[in-house]
């Protein structure tokens, strides 16, 4: 056993004692889809087997070199892969492990000189993989996965596969599989599924650009099939060698781009860096080299797992001031002290009333992404600043003047549980949490609250073949004013400083009303423009009911009036909402004028919480172009607030009339800024990624939708996030 | 030219989104409001605790800022805090994953008495998803020899060394305590392998 130093006064390194806050920050660059995400250094010794990132193929999915394997990514993780294949093909892939067995993939590819006229192909594709069997490491059962590659894009990379993978000892893993489509093109044989039906003999083709985006049901597992093999040998913990027998004949590349397929054998080498990045080099088909770099990202591992905030104030016995001295609160010193102490904890004090031994305190959380932590910090301050005769605290949370939740905590429980081993769970169980909607308002003298802030902003546009990433960067002046009574005025003016959104020359060829596809015209404006300017009124019309009425300029392209009602009981997994808007399309100059188009649009929405962070939302109604239909959104929400979602919309606009892409769909990523910085803040950053933005299925983008405003409080009432109550 | 512009824009965007700690920190300082809870000056004559984190290469002097029911609350100048009960760390606030609570069971009594024994210990740490991850261990407590330890600038004393080895399916932890007159004088305790050992010395 290591001999431990008995002299703790002298540091080994002779450094003078300094503060813990100097703990080094961890923010390497991660330039992916406009988001900056910290790469996560992994302590190799800490990483258990099932959290280890498997090798990825050049398609950015678990695999060997070009061929897939049956492994899954660690649950909930992202893998971002950049691949350069020969001089002519580039791919950027984002894979996300949606659940322990389901992997979703989005890929953007560039194929130089793909078309006969010398044009290049910019291709967006989606994959889905499902792990049917997990490996039994101690027995014979291999992992078994089925995959649909490029099932909804142009179909250039379209392939399906069934693959089994097995570890042999500590350092070798091998896969064997059968592929269709692209993976069934070398050494192929008649589709074994033909014994079921002759339909499996013929594979559907790709008919043209208007066909993009449709799910290729007539291609799945059809046409000839072929076998492939792959072997990885982990030479050292950082170095891996791979060999594979590929079943891809590279037919498209050979016929269109002059690719030479000399051999089905591919060889690769991978090096794993300490930061989790993996660099791969491979020789494919005896003719081309391929270079890949992969970074993984685990949303469950923020840069600072406990946050960088310092310790909370202690639970205290309270002041010796008499209750009577708190009788007249207006302008009293006690009140000012309480307000200041709460403000130091990121909580805005909005009012107080005393009822016997109970203090009812109205607050609004300014700083904490976690509602339970905001309640915990408030309770700590109240225990110190209120007289010791006050034995119960009722903390009533407000947001934009709307009462959300009412939490009752007793002084005795707080004292008993502050250091208790199961203090967080006990505190939740003993807290009495109610809907605050129907409770009397303790806010005696509502103040005018106003603020003005100057912030930077960015706007992005993806996947234009002329320039796949365009971005504007500028300054935003934001103002808000809350005169009380649930009224909330806010607005923002933006001025672009630098950017190239205005360089798009694409004229929309949409045959629908151009409700979204004229983005390039809106981007031509060089002067200041109004991002939004709204008057809103929030109220609680009944128990578990929330309402919003808004009027003004809602977003870059639309303004008008809007109303919404949400029913969201804390004890049910679902919530229901209805929203109705009458809006007109804004002029391109970003001022107050409107174009000659107005529309009545609105949706009924069902929100469902499946538990374990999985959420679904169904919106049915009328969209901006006047089309009717519905949107399905599936979201995985991590406990720290990181959200990853996917959505698609089908409306009565036919696929042909919709144009390229066939229907609206996309991926959303949204995360708290505190996930990156570790500092407590309610600000979020995010991005919606659509393969293409057209006019069908377009929904009004309005701020402060009620579900978003209320679901943190509803979650906290259900016990979510109480691990931070004492933080 | 276009590529250059795109690159510049990307850099600008990354800076905006807070890709470096410094920029992110400045953004938060500017726009995120104050960081709550700076520490007040320590009271005159408050007890002191030296804490070292060998893995992070850091050390700090903490002052006793209060306590209740046998728990002592130690505060660093930047308001990182450590809670101890009978010389064992039962909580941290502002350190790595943070030990939110701990159930040392009868460990403190055994260690202080210099007796050997086997008992369970349970730690609850934040897991990155705002949940508590419960880590439980079976610990063997084994007294060793008396050793001369330094407890002040020029102060040395003889104290009994007590070794603690803890096991769980996830891995092992170890701790060493130096005990005199039924009190832990100094100690090397580990509850989070990512943070590494935490060395503490109660100043006389």
C-alpha cells in the first residue's frame, strides 16, 4: 500500500493554498451545428464497459471501416464524425443514441462532380438502427442490430443491414452481416427474403429531386443481398486496427465519379485521444484513403456536474425579532434585508404576508435552471431572515406575474434534514406542493419591474448548396417591463454586425404562400430590425389552467394576436393546450409594416411525459400557409435540462406540392447555458436543424408558450431535480 | 474569399456561444447576474481546517462558519464549503460532483476509538442529471501504528494511524485517519474517484 504523507501542512508541490474556484475550466471547441459544446475528457479508468464508445464507420455509425457493426453508442450520447473519403467525398454525421437500443443518425454529404453536367451533390440523409439483441459477454449470444441507412433522403447511400457482433477476449471484436441496397452490391446473391414474397426481388429506384425526403418503403430489404465481415483488434487502449470485407461495390461512385473498386478488402487504423476524440485512417477498396475524426458528447455529463455556484447559506434558527415588528412591511429594514438576501441567491422577492406562524413569500426565480434548487435557496434565506417564531414557509413561485407552484416547508424539517443522509428525498416527501393558481396573492405592492439588456445574437442558415453554412452575428437590445397584474411587455431590436445570410441568391420556387421560404429576402436588410415586440397577459383562469394573450410583432416574419390556454395538472403525465392566432406576414424590412397576407392559424396540443425523460407532443391544426395537419415531436430531456428532439409534420399539402423534401421535418437541440459554463443561469442555447425549410407545415414561432413556461415547475412538483434541493 | 468569411462567421458564432471558458465566464459575469453567496469574512478566533486536493493540485484554508447537531460547516474564502461530523466529511458544496450527503454509520465511533471493524458506508453525489447517485461501500477499518504527525507550523504529536479500505462492485476507496484522544486530527478521505483524495487537517 502507498505510504501516505503524515505531513498535510506541506504540499507536495510547495504551492501556496489558493481558492477552490480556480479549478480549471473545461471548454475545448466543438464546432458542430453552430453550437459550442465542451468535449468531455474521459478518465479511462472510470469508464465502465457499457459507456465506452464503440468504433465508428466512415458513415459515422457504430462499425468497422465502411461496414456497420451491431454495437450501440452509450445510451444518450452523441457522436459527431467528419469523414474525407478520397478527394471527392466528404461527410459530416451526427449520431444520437435515442434509447439504449435505438440510434438515430443525420448525415450531410458532399460528392464532387456527381452529376453528368459536372455539378456536385449535397445530400442530407437519415438512418435508424435498432439493437435487437445485446451481447452476452460471458456466453455465446452476440449483439444483433438491424439498420436502415439513408431511409428518407435522396437514397444515394440507401442500404439496409442485419449484423451480429461479438467480442473475443479483451481485445478482438468481429461482425458478420447481410446487407441490401448499397451494402448488397458486391458479391451479391438473390435476396433470401424472396422465399417470403417475390416483391423482395426488386428494389425501388429513385425518381428525382421531388422524391427526396420520402421514406423508401419500396426499397427496404429489397433487391439482391450480400454478406460482409469486419474485425477490430484493440492493440493498445488507444490504438485499434481494423479489417473488413466490404459488400459495397461503390456502383454510383464508379459510374458517375470515376471511382476504381479494386478489392472488397478495407484496412484501417484508429487512434483514440485523451479527450475522447478518435482519428481514423483507412484504405478502401484498394484505391482510396479515408480520414475520419469523431468526437463524442454525453449530455448527461455537463462541464460542471454540480455547477460552479458556491455553497448555499445555512439553515438558521431565525432572528429574535418579534412577529409584531414584521407587521408593517412597507419600507421596513427587515423587508429590505430579506429582499437583498434573496437577491444574492438569484431570487427576486415579490411579496410577503404573515399568517400566524406561517410566512407566505412570493418569489420569482431569476437564476436557477433547477426549480427545486431555487426553492431550497429561498428556504435557507427565509430560515435566517424571518423571526424564529415563523415555523412554516410557503414559497409561492411566480413567472411573468403568473402564479405557478406553492411549496410549504417547515422550519423543523429543514433543520432536521439539512445534513441528513437522505435529506433530498425526505425534503421532497415532506414538502407540501400545490398549484398556486387559486391561492390568494401575497404580493402586496407590485412594483414596476423594467430592464434593458444588450446581448449578442447569431442567426444561421444551413444546407444551401451554394454555401452550406451561413451565419449572421450582431447585437440585440432587449427590453422588458412588468407593470403587474400579469402584464408583460417585451421587445428586441437587432442590428447585424457581420454575416453572410444576405448572400443567398436562391429565389423560392415554392408554389405555396411563401410563409418561410423567403428567408433570403428578410436577410437582405442591413439596418436595425425589430425581432419582436409584444404585449402579453398571463393569468390563471382556474386550477391547473394557465392562459396567455399576446399581441404585437411575434417573430421575424409574422405579427398579430394570439391566445393560448393550457391545462397541466402536476399529478398527470399529460397536458392539453389550445392556441389560436390571427397573424399577418411582416414586410421584409423588419419594420412595423405588413405584406398582403394574413391567416388564422392555431393548434390543439397534447403533451405526454413517458417518464425517464422521454416526451411526446402532438399538435394538430392549421399552419401558416393555411394547410391543415399535425406535427409529432419526440424529445429526450436529460435531468440537467439538455434536450434532443425530432419532429415531422404532415399536412394536406401533397408531397409533390410541398417540393424538395416532401414534408417538414427536423431535429432540435436545446441546452441550458449552464450546461456549458457551469454558472447558474436560466438562459438556454439551441438550434433547430431542418434538412430544408419550405412553406408547408410551418408553425408560428411565438415566445413564451405556456407549456415551456410551466413544465419546470410541474416537474419539480413531481420530484424532478430534487437532488439539487440542498445544493 | 467566401470560405474565409464563413470561417470568420463560424469563429464569431463559437465565441458567442461560449466556446471558451473565458468568454463564457465573461458572458455570464456580464449577463448572467451575480454568482450567489460570496463568503462573509471569518469571525475572529474561528476554528480552521486545511484542505488539500492532491489530484487538482490545490489547497485552501477553511474557517468554521457554523454548525448544528454535531455537524461542523467549514467555509473557504470563495464560499466553497465542507461539512464534517466527528471528523468525517459528510458533505461538500462547490467541489466537483459534490458529496450531497453521507451516512458514515458507526464508522466515526470505531475510528475514534482506534478499533477495527467492518461496516457499510453510503455516499450520495450529484450525477450530472440533477439526481443523486448513491454509492455504497463495505469498509474495513483497521488501526495501524502510532506515527508522529505535524499538526501546526512547529507542532508535532504522536497519533494512531487508522486505515480504512472500502469495496463495492464499482471499485475501491481508501482512507487514512490519524487519531488522538478519541478525535480525528487529520485524515485523507476519498468519496469521489474523479475528485481524488481530500486531505484535511483540523488546526489546533
